C-alpha cells in the first residue's frame, strides 16, 4: 500500500470511483459501501464525531438480524461463517468484516475454510 505520498491522489480516485463503475466498487471498503447505501457514519459510530465508538455486534445486528444471517449463509462450504461451535452466532462481526480496510478470515487462524469475507 502506498499511503503517505499518494494519499491525496487515493482520496481523489476513491471519490471518483464512488460514482463510477461497478468494478471499481469492489475496491471500496465496507464503510464506503454502507455510506453509498445511505448509512451515515453516526449509525455505526454514535453521534459524537470527535469520539467515534467502535461498533460491536449490537450495533451491526440492529440492521442485520443474526437469525436471518445464519439462515442466509447456512449452505456456505465448508461451514457457515455465521455459526460455530465456539461462538455460536455471537462472534463480533468486525473480527471478519473490517470496515475501513481489508476484511479478515478469523476462523483461518486455526482452520482452512478459505472464506471470502465481503
Ligand atoms: C457499517 C458501519 C460503519 C460505518 C458506516 C462507518 N464506520 Fe467507521 N468504523 C467501523 C468499524 C467496524 C471500525 C473499526 C475498525 C475497522 O473495522 O476498520 C471503524 C473505525 C473507524 C475509525 C477509527 C476509530 C478508532 O478508534 O480506531 C474512524 C475515525 C471511523 N471509523 C470513521 C468513520 C467515518 C468518518 C465514517 C463515515 C464516512 C464511518 N467511519 C463509517 C464501522 C463503520
Ligand atoms: C443502519 C443500518 C446498518 C448498520 C448499523 C450496519 N449495516 Fe451492514 N448493511 C446495511 C445495508 C442497508 C446494507 C446493504 C444491503 C443491500 O445492499 O442489500 C448493508 C450491507 C452489509 C454487508 C454486505 C456486503 C457489503 O459490504 O456490501 C455486510 C457484510 C455488512 N453490511 C456488515 C455490517 C457490519 C459488520 C456492521 C457493523 C459494524 C453493519 N453492517 C452495520 C445496513 C447496516
Ligand atoms: C468468521 C467470519 C465472519 C463473521 C464473524 C461474520 N461474518 Fe458476515 N460473512 C462472512 C462471510 C465469509 C460471508 C460471505 C458468505 C458467502 O460466501 O456467501 C459473510 C456475509 C455477510 C453478509 C452478506 C450476506 C448476504 O449474502 O447478503 C452480511 C450482511 C454479513 N456477513 C453480516 C455480518 C454480521 C452483521 C456479523 C456479526 C453478527 C457477521 N457478518 C459476522 C464472514 C463472517
Ligand atoms: C483459536 C483457534 C480456532 C478458531 C479461531 C476457530 N476454531 Fe473452530 N475449532 C478449533 C479447534 C481446536 C477445534 C476442535 C478440533 C477439531 O475437532 O477439529 C475446532 C472445531 C471446529 C468445528 C467442528 C469440527 C469441524 O471442523 O467440523 C467447527 C465446525 C468449527 N471449529 C468452526 C469454526 C468457525 C466457523 C470458526 C470461525 C467463526 C472457528 N471454528 C474458529 C479451533 C478454532
């Protein structure tokens, strides 16, 4: 990643692609995709802009019901990412769905499930 020198260019490019092609949308982070759907920063971070709160599972599940999620991904192979014998459906979402950077496959610290986390 080339952060320092090209930060401004990167910001300009991402502002540009935000209204651009679907292919470019793949490169947006999860927070950008939420904002593009009309979800404000405050809906995840609370009203105090100077001290954004890190959203925990309670915040995410206000909009994404865990029950519906578990059902939706029940046929993902080799295992449902939203249900496990260790955490059931209560693992904090952002262990995988990092919102301002690369997503992570939390389970693969120990397993080889190869999940593609959006
Ligand atoms: C869908 C929920 C969501 C939305 C919308 C969102 N964020 Fe975040 N934000 C997160 C999560 C989760 C983290 C924790 C780190 C991560 O996942 O990248 C975070 C981290 C941050 C941090 C770092 C805070 C810290 O203490 O490390 C800042 C600053 C921030 N977000 C600002 C914003 C701004 C500004 C917006 C609106 C443009 C925004 N966020 C929109 C979920 C969101
Ligand atoms: C205020 C409601 C709201 C909150 C809070 C929220 N989301 Fe979302 N989320 C949405 C909407 C709306 C979509 C877009 C759904 C669609 O396109 O069908 C979405 C889409 C997603 C997607 C689909 C893939 C993508 O990125 O486009 C994931 C994953 C996701 N959210 C995870 C999270 C996580 C994790 C949190 C908590 C950090 C969170 N959401 C908080 C409303 C919310
Ligand atoms: C262990 C990693 C992991 C955790 C933790 C996790 N997810 Fe996911 N999530 C995934 C993967 C992998 C997918 C893609 C599944 C697939 O291949 O269809 C996904 C897909 C999604 C989607 C898109 C579903 C769809 O097909 O429309 C949403 C929304 C979502 N997750 C929200 C959440 C929320 C909210 C939480 C916390 C309650 C959460 N996830 C916790 C890994 C995770
Ligand atoms: C810190 C290490 C660790 C993490 C992280 C972890 N597991 Fe496991 N998991 C294990 C161990 C150890 C076993 C027991 C060994 C066995 O029976 O294979 C196990 C067993 C399992 C099993 C039953 C055996 C099997 O392979 O079918 C499932 C299902 C499973 N884990 C799913 C998950 C899911 C889904 C995640 C992510 C949400 C996850 N695990 C995260 C260590 C971990």
